[in-house]
C-alpha cells in the first residue's frame, strides 16, 4: 500500500514538473533556432546567433544583468533587515491590533499595482529619486517587504525562544546572541525571505519602468525591448538570461526553503 502511495506521489511530482517546464522547452528551442515555421513541430536550423548577440562584447544585456543583480541583492538585504524586527514583533508577541497590523502590511500587495505605481511616481519625482537606481531599489521594497515580513513572522512564530533565554543567562549579550543563536535558528525563514524579495525585484517591470523612467534598464525592460524588436531568436535568448539566474537561485536555496516549508507545515495561523 505504501509503495502504491509513493508511486502516486512520484507521478504527481512528475506531472507538476512537466506542467512547470512545458512553457520553457519551446522557449529554449526558440533561443537556438533561426527557422521554425508553422506547423512544424521542431525547428529547421539550430544556431547560436541569439546567445552571441545577447552575450557578446558591448551587449546591453550584460549591463542589465549586472544592474538587475545589484538591485535585487540590495532589495533582498534591505527587505530582510527591515522585516526582521517587524516579523519578530508579529511572530513572537500577542498584542491588541495584531491582525490589523498584519492586514496593513499586506496593503501593497492588495492594492492594484498600476494605481500604487502612479502615486509612488509622483512622490519619487518630488523627492528627486525618479530615474535613479536608489529610487528603483526603494520602490522595489514596497512589494517585497510584505512578503519578507510575513515569512519572517512565520519563522519567529516557530522559534523556541528558550534558546535565546539560555544564551542570555550564560552571558551572551544582544548582538552576540543574535549572531550565534537567533540567526542560525532563523536561517531557513531568512533565506526564504531573501529569495522571495530577490525574485520580486528581479522580475519587476512596471515599477522599474515608471520610477526608473526608462533610464534604469534592468533585464525585464531589455526583454520587453527585445520582444518589440520582432527578432524572436534574440528575444528568446534574452528571456533565458532573465530566467536562468532565478532558477539557479531557487535551486541553490532549495534546502533551506524545504526546511522552512516543513517547519511550517500544519501550523495554525500566526
């Protein structure tokens, strides 16, 4: 009976993997072909022209890759640093209005992105942050913070504070206690929060376009330009450059992410 259950689970996993990878396979093929006419099932000729164009010397895509990475890493660090105290307060304390605070934190996610972006654009123009990299980093924090805070709050809700109490009784002060006790215990949710914030920033197009004013050319903006250029081989190659780092990051962080999911499996609401 157990073997049948395992076989069923394996089949479901394979089915989910097939559904997730189904859109990527034609994209990968398109990035390596010059001719793929309808209704042919497979392309006629393979080529490396797209990747050579995208990754060649002087390519703006490489600059966009470095810029997107720097912005996304900055957003992940700032989001985790800002969400840490908020997540701890929500996850470890019970206070009046706690649910209202949680709902308020989710406001940037609930409000339509375009409406919020218009208001943020007016604010950033007045602050002199429009069309700047710091402005794009700050505006990416708006959608990233709610997720980072919720993830860290879930982690703190499952944290055994007795470890911190024992460390304090043994003489470990605030910073040392945080570094040597709390951070190792919170490594999985902290990794999950950082990965989520990174991915939100990495894939953002609308906020980057409005606040960056077309001058901060991240990879999503360059992908949009490549699609409009009608060269589908180059556009597909740019899309691969956009997708690959995200997949590598998730694969690298799969262990901590799985431990965080298992730790919160079956838990009640915060």
